[in-house]
């Protein structure tokens, strides 16, 4: 998928490509469309790095018991 933002709009919003991708990744994560690992993949970073980014941006990490169980299962593979 390719998403294009008009240069004038990006300039008005004061966004570069990296910042726009971060906003996208954080938004889909916050709306629970993806988990942290996939949100990180959008940015080319690990889930841990994505959670660090959330913390720096003052966002809450959605990580519950189900996430922990999934992580344990995926680690065992």
C-alpha cells in the first residue's frame, strides 16, 4: 500500500515522512487495529522500540494479559 500526502498539506502540518509514519503506527495501535509488533514493523523497529516511542510521545501502551500470553506462545516457536 502506498499513501501519499500532498506536500503543501505536509508542510502546513509540519510533518516529514518519518513523523507521518509514526502518527499512522501510533493511531492504528491506539485504535487496536494492530499490536505493538506490527505497529513497530510499520516503522521498521522492534516492538520494544515502538513501546519506547509511545512512552516518549506520552502515549499509553496497550499491553494486557492476552498480549503477554501471545508473546510467550510466539517466543516458544
